[in-house]
């Protein structure tokens, strides 16, 4: 299994300088083959299929790290989501891009383990549609989370039973994609055990 190992701070910063601009994302076909590039907001307005990554981090107690999206996000503001998500640039190694985004949003770095690819389509409000092939990564972290306030309003660690109960009782406070993940591969998320 490929693992994206922990990088030093200098390497993280260098990776950031090498990444493609966040406004341009990779358009793909149903087999995740690149078919073009699209401006991020317009891609979501048209609901075009594009490549993304999603990170789910657990601690040794088995709790999942959630973030509440900042009020200024272009869609799904204020909703609770998994640890972090993003879009790789055209020439990015997707594992490196995922780790860089994790550091940018949540203020920490950890090894990431590729779990699966998943396709979904969801109306996220405001005339925007998420239509993605998502590369899902799992990670393990037990340290201090230092979220970027421009990206993240709050964060919390939840055990799986509490997360499932909250999603069932009040799905409207959660992002469309975390609800979709729990529906389609929730057992995999819950059963994954961080490697020590």
C-alpha cells in the first residue's frame, strides 16, 4: 500500500509553491481520466465531473476529526464535514496535494493511506453542484489541531456512534458529501483502525 509519509515543514512549503492555482481544477471522465481543466466556480455551477480528494483522520481512540466549514466558504458554509477536502492541480501528486491541504486547513501533517475512489453528485445549494471522483485518504493523528480560521470555523473529535446518530437526527448541519460517504462506505470509515 502506498503511504504518503510525513514531510518536514520546508517540504510542505515547497509543495505549496509547486501546486497549481486553486481556481483551476481537473475535469475527468467516469474512469478518472483527465479530459480538460475548468475554473473552479464555473465547474461547480455546471456540475462538471472533476477530480477531488477527501481526508478522514482518526485518533487512537477511534474518533473522527470533523471540521465546521468557515462562513466565507463558497459553498456549504457553516456545515460540518470530514477532516478536509480539496482539488489537486493538473500536475499534482494527489497524495501530496491532500497532505498539503490538510496542513493548510487544519494546521497539522500526518501520514495518509489511500482508501478508495468514490463518485458522487450532490446539489450543495447556491446554484452549485458537487460532481466528483474523490480519492479518499485515511490518516492517524493524536496531536494539537490548529485550524486556519479562514477555512475552518470549529473542529471536534467524534466517535462513530455519535457521528452516525447526529447525521441521522440532523443531517442538515452536515455537508452533502460526508452524508454520502457514510451512506456508501460508512462501514469502511468506522472499521478503519489507525496504524500505530
